């Protein structure tokens, strides 16, 4: 009788131990399977939102990231850059961003959520070339009134530091502002529409 009780206790212990070991093993075995379901880096670049640390961008500096296979520029504008924007109105084709090339939260004079940061897709709206970033004090042939911006060397289109296109150039519209949001004061996510601007 005692042997039967001992056998039952041993059996319960072995069943419990086997179940626990099997459960832990199944958990470990499922980790690679679950991780394999995450989108690859290529898939993320193809369309998934991209999170960017902007804490190290200095005034006047441009950071380039890739989103959906396109270059996205994040430019930290100086106070002078922002002060210069209104003075360019008469030189621009669409100074008030009437053409829908930006989300509603970027339809302002700086075309941005936070004025110091410009976020635009770095592709000319003429034939899809990639313009160059030319600061005001960089060597250029754009005249004494150049306040900095973007120049497309393929066909000569010019854009200001809000991505607005100049008059009389081949590009028909302003540079595109992609959907983006601030996760904090130092992190942006490109590919997600902002509802409130800056996260608290």
C-alpha cells in the first residue's frame, strides 16, 4: 500500500517536472519563431515607420535617413534661418503651401511641427533627382540674396529652407513633407502622422 502511494507521488512528481521542463523548452523554442515574424530591416525601410534620434544634430546640420526607399532630410534650422523665411515670399511659387505637399500640421510658414526642425523627402518634385543642401555661406552662384536651401543640379530647381520652390524653375511644387511625429524632444518617428505634435 505504501509502495503504491510512493509510486503515485513519484509519478506525479515526474509528470509535473516533465511538464515544467517541456513548457520552458517550448518557450525557448518559440522565441526564434516569434522573432522571425518581425519585419526585416528591408521591410522596415520599405514602409514601416522609422524612429530617429535628433539629439546630436547641430544648428545648420542636415541628417539623412531612409523611409520607403526615399531619402528623408531632417535639417536643424538656426534662428536666422527662421527669421529669413518670411523675406522670401515674393520669390516663391507656393509660399503658403496651398498645394497639398504636406500634412495639415505642417501647413505653416516653417512647414514643420517644431519650427527649428524641417523634415522633408529629399527628392526634387520635377523629375525625382536629389537636390543638394546649400547653406547661405557655402560657395554658390545663386546671388547675394540666397538664404540657404536646396539646389537640384539636374535642371536647376531651387527650394528654400522650408522646402518651398522658387519661381521660374522646372520643379512645379514644394518638397514633400512626410508624415512624422515627435516621440520626445529628441526623437522623431517618420511614417506616422502626428496628432498632437510633441509627445509629453
